[in-house]
C-alpha cells in the first residue's frame, strides 16, 4: 500500500478552487486474501479515513466519501469523528440503508447513472427514503454512464438522464429535481466556500 502523506493534501487545499476533501473513505471490495494482511489493510484504511476527516474539519471543507462494502464501519467512523461539522457527499451512494442515518449528519447522497440501470433495483427502492434536502446529482465520469449511453464515456451533461429518472421515480417534475439538487449542492459547498 502506498504511503499516505498529508502534506500533499496541504499543498492543494488552499487553492481557491478546492472546495472539498476527497475522495476518501473505506473500500472492502478488494481486500487481500491473507487474514493478517486483510486486518492490516482495514486498519490502515480506517486510520487514513479518520485523519482525512480531521483534516477536513481543520481546513473547514466538506468530505467526498467513497464507500464500498463498508457501510457500517464508514457510518460509525463518520459519526464518531463528528464529520457532521463539515458534512459531505456519499459519492455514488450504494443504496445501503445503513447509511441513511447520515442524512442527519450533514451528509448528502450522490445519485449517478446507476439509477438508470435495469439492475438498480435496490437504489430504486431506497431512493424515496433519502430526505429530498439531501439528494445530489453526480456523474462519476468517465464511469457509470446512464442509459441510453451506458458503456460510453460519461459526461456531466448526462446527469440530465439521472434527473429524468429521479423525476419518474419520485413522481415530481424534472424542474423540481433540478431545483432541489441545485439548492442542495449550493447549500453543502457554500457553507465554507468563498468562491461559490
Ligand atoms: Zn469512488
């Protein structure tokens, strides 16, 4: 595993266009097979995640959080370390209901192209449970391109199709989806920003 060096973050964080800290988070999808190495890997991920939460609080920027197959640990770490102070985005929200309590901790749920996929049953089911004032649109470009362009390179413009799908599923107009998600984006990133 590469050495984590916070001075690299320090170098970029003061750039006026830097509005968040991340991606950081926990990913248990690809862990070593060896039990001892697995344990060490998880411990290291947690240690770095916690230090990045502390860093975000110090520099007063929201977090962009990546969570894969690690919902319970991620939720616990975010709550225990009072990440609420800066909040952030659960990027490519993975539809885990275990993350829903983070809505009360200043965290927003990034919905991307996956919601348009035929096999997105879980996300379709969970979507209405996300408080509307915590919904965001995201691209994750160049990946996870929404239908009808699935498989092609993803572009920010395609969030249009994500908005269409959310409008269908929540039975609200597309204009409402746009208004809600734009307001939420500004609320989150404006809280400490001087450029937005
Ligand atoms: Zn990610």
